């Protein structure tokens, strides 16, 4: 088994779980490191946090880099003469798995993933964590340019979370990543999830930012394109909430947004059926009233959209925040 050092023990999109990283990278975690000097010397998950400069004093096979914005850290490690072959950057597809390790046991279990998208996470769990069967469902497989398919211990099929076509007590665990904000009938979906879970089964859901609390909760993606940073600059932070449809159109015209693109933005924000508009309170109340026992309900209220936009735009956002603070 590899000897591994984990670089990045602060709170990114998840609280680090060394058990999950050990299994994913088939490694024994021997130390943690971080550029934050206030963490040095602390004991976390039975490992001591050391300064990055001390890495080369240890015998290791791999450095696992966990922060999402990892380019600077990779360059830092290369400057320390650590070869590329020993640097592993945590894949985005594994982040939800790391989060789930404290709650979900995949081995030899029957798993349901709701909102599987292109099936990447479904297949990753199937190939690396030995479930008996994992079924991924999505309401709009065509949007993901995929179709129904299956492998030895996985399958991807069309499915509606509000009317699950499975027998009662079918699954050991149900998982859902970044999906609840796309479901209009959340109460009905939670009822269906409870129905198909076996007694003692667990439901794990994460990254479910209500549109009402997210600066970029409009989720606008132009036709035939990936998430586009330029679109984030067109729509003011929380503009999908405080601007009326006409006000948004005026704003887009004032910044010379192409007419076709402006209409697509308007139609998506104000008329799309793929994003619900539940408030934070409404979402939490539906979770509480689901008749499932809640083992953990946590929120990250420090989310900033700064990491979604280029650095040159971030200072403009900071200036706006300072202006709002001065008016209070």
C-alpha cells in the first residue's frame, strides 16, 4: 500500500475524511500538510499537520492534493522537486464519495443514485467500491448526451424522483448529489426515497443549494455549452431574485448582451421548469417533515462565488460588498 501525504486540510467543499482518501488512492495516510501555519502541529484524524517544507523529510509515495483550486499547490510541490508522478490531485468525481464515507457503506450493497447525470459518479462507485448493484437515474438523460446503459454491477436508466419505479424496501442506500434544487416536488420525492429504502437504510444528499440563497442559483448554461464564466458576469449576483424579468432584460441590454442570448437567459431564469424556487426555510422544513430520521443536517453559509469568476472580476465584487456594508 502506498504511503501518502494529504495536502490541504482546511474546509473546501468537504471536511477531509482520511478513510475515504485512503480507500480511493489505496494508500496509508502518514501525514497531513497545509500552507496555513495555524494548523501546523495539530492532530487531525490521528495524523499530525506538518509544514509543506517538511514533506521531503518523510518517505512517501504520493501527495494527494485536495483543494479544488490546486494549480498553485501543484506548482509549489514541483518547485520542491517532487516529481509529477508522486502528485495526485483529488478528482471532482471523488469529492462526493469522500463526503459519503462516514455515512454510506457501498460494499456488496444495493445503491440508488438520484440525478446521476452522465453517470460518471455511478460508474466510479461501481468500479472502485464494489457495490452489488448501483442504479443511477436521471429525468433528462438526453441533456447529458447519454442514454440508458448498464455494466456488470451498474446501470443508468431514465427515472423521476417523484415516482420511483422500484419496489418497497429495494435499496440499502440512496444518494443524491446537487439534485434537490432541480426537483419541484421535493416532499413527494423524499416520500418515495423513504419508501424504496430498506429498514435502516440511509439517504445521503449534498450540494443542494436553494436557488434563493445562491449568488448564481439561476444555473444558466447556454445551449450546447458548458458552464460559462462569461454568463456569470452577465447576471448580477442574486440578480435572478431581486430583478424583475423586465429589469433583467434592461440590464442585459445595457451591457450589450446579444439579443438571442439575453432571451435565453430570461427564459431560463424566470420560466425554466428545471430549477425549483424553494427558499432555504421551505427546503429544510420539507427535509424535517420527511419522516426520515435526520442524522446530520449541515449548512455552509460561507460560500462565495469568487471562485467561479476570474480574478480580475473579484475585486469588483469586493467593492460592491464594501459599498453595501457602508450603507448599513
